[in-house]
């Protein structure tokens, strides 16, 4: 590092910012700030390269003292040494602060503000380590530190910090959940039960009951397992009642047209631009946002194209399963819901990759901080999961809140009804007109699909198709056009065959008309 260059940056800053005249324009101010920031970064690099260079350390310290204060300067130095894992140097700096109560409080206040403003998880962890040195009996510091460590898969350190939080008498149901899962995974069911019992005294938490049920099943205690099953069933019913009440409370916009024959339903929506997750209900008229939560999506912007591109896919997907501890790593929080990515549209567009989940995390992740998944914190997931039915709940992922602009419910509902009627009539020409010219399903194009259906229907005396739980969602704009989906349960009955399935019809908009471009049986 050239120290002359650094000093030039510092002098430049003080001339153009600290002593500037009113006529100095903002462009020069911004440039000066940028140079000053660069100089500080250069000092940090120099200290990290040679942490025993006391001359550079003192220069850096004096600059900081003149801009943010003496106590704050010590914390910034301690943060550098913490990153380097130089515990003795950290201790020496913090010991000086700890001797004066006022300085210690100021230091902790500064650390808390730095943590709140930081978007770097490692930096937050190091700041919390410093905070626990200054205030070792503060359970909140240990608790937040533990969650952050678990969130980046440093589990042993994380659970050790959570044990510290417990030892300093933190009473939080999530703490007892994490600790009970930790000991459950270690096979220490006695210790896990202890934490579960303490947690249930705070809140009748369904997640704790689920762990307890697993323990009783392992221990082959059928009586207690049945008791836990009933408790879980009761709590689930209460949450379902609460969810229904929340849906009913949503104010209807009376000017909207009611879509006859389309029952209310709920789905999840994600705005990548706003880093928000929404619980959305269709109330018979249109979409209403019931709740919203912070979330984080892929590090890279744009629609997912290939494996490893760290992008979150955009479209409408089905939550196909649920994964819970102990089958789930602690960093994924209380549960995960895999998406059916890649779906038929993704495959049609030659996209690849897999393992896209909606999952939880013990920590507050900064925006755009996943490898492609949609991530929410554990606290929010406890609410969100109430609205999820595996294999039935859809999630819409878009750049913004485009779902609010969707108003083709009636058109698609009529198409689904007419498509069903045509199918039942066995009028193949009427039936096939609902399909797009670019239709492709199971390797069959539109003409091949027509021939296939003709052959199937030929020997049938009658066909009856019952559709229930119809949900209509936008999909988004793709290379093949504007898309939407209709998801429903289908009961097919004929004189020689019957089946009950779930089905997704993927629609494409052609000249204001919706046509089926893909048909998927689940």
C-alpha cells in the first residue's frame, strides 16, 4: 500500500467536505466521500496484511476518532481483529472500553446500530461476538449470534451460543425449539423433552408438539404418541379457523364483478423486486393480499435459466412436499417446501436445475441472499405454513406484484367449463379447438393429441368429468407468450374407466384468447 496515496485521500476529504464552502457542488462532495471511503478500505487491507504494524493501526485509529469517535474507532479496530480471529487483540481493545460503564454502553449502542445496518452475515456474527465480550450475560446477543451461526451451517458454534442464551435465562419459544431439535438429532431425547416442556409452558407451540410426537414414536410410547397427535390435530384446526376468519375480514371491493362458480382460494405470491412474500386470497371477485412478509431470493437478478445461476425462477409453481427436522439441516429452519421446478413450461424453454424451495431460516437474511430459493425467517414461516397444503398450494413468483393486475378469471373459468363439456360430449373437433397450435404434452403435439383422444374415446359409451377446487393464477410473460394456469381436482368417470387426479392446464394468450399449451396430470 502506498501511504502517500492514502494521505492524499484523507486530505482531499477534509478539504472538500469538512472545510468546504457553500458553493461546492454535490458532485465533488460525492467524489470526496468516495475517496475517503476508499482510503479507509486501504487501511483495513493494510492492517489485515500486517496486524502487528502499530504505526498503520494508530493512523487508522486517529482518522476514525476524528470522524466517528474514540469508542467507535476501537470497535471498528476490534472488528478487524475479530475477522482475523486475533482474540487477544480484540480483548485488549474491549478491556479498555469495559473499564468505563458509559463508554461500554456507547460501544454497545454503536454495535447494535452497525448490526442493524449491515447486510453482511459474517460481519453481523463478528459484531455479535464483540457484543458478547462487552456484555457476556446478555441472552439476546447470544441468541441472535446462535441463529446467525446456524444460518450459515456453523452448527456447533451456533448451538453453543444458544445454550449460553438459555443459561442466561432467555424465555423464548423459538430458543426451546432449536435446542430441542439439536438434542433430538444427537439422540438425547431426555434433554430434548426438557426443552420442549419448558417451551410449552410459554406457548402451546405446534412445532414442539411435533418433535415430542417423533420422540414418543421412537420410544414406542403409543399412548403418549396418540395424545400428541390429538393436540397437533386440535392446534391445526384452531389455526385453520383463524385463517378462515382472516380471509373473511378482508374488505371486498364491491365494484368488481363476482366470478360465479369460482370458489375462494388462497395462494402465495413473491415479488423479487420488493423482496416480499404475500399471502393472497381470491374472494370470488379478485385477489386480496391478506399478509406480507420479508423474504430473500436468489443473489442474481432475472429468471432462472440453468443450474447454479443463483437465480429464482419466475412463474406459477406447486408446493409438492414438506420437509421438516430432523430430515432438514438446521440452516433451513423449521421447514421447507420444494417447488415443482422445472415444470413443463420450464422444460419447454430448455431451463434446467432443481432444488428450488420455499424454506425457513433461523436468521434475518439480507435481500438477494439465496442460491435461488425463496427464504423467510422461522417466525414468519410459522404463520405462512398455515396457508400451505402440500400438493395443493400454488406459489406465484414475479418481478413485482403483477398478480394484482390479473383480471382474466371469468374468461379462463368459462374456457375450463366449455373444455370439460366438449370432452364429455366426445366431439373431438369442438374439444381440440381449446388447444393452442404449439400445444405439446407427453411428446404429443396438437394433431397427435387429437388422434390419441379420438382413439381413447372411440369405445366409450359415455364420459363424465367433475372439476372441483379450481384455482386460476397468472404465470407471467415468457418467450412463448403471456401465460396463466388453472389447477383443479378432476374426477373422470366413463363406462370402462375412472380416475381421480389433480391437473394443471397451462394457458397461453393468443389475440386476447386463452388456449391450452400444456396439460399436466399430477
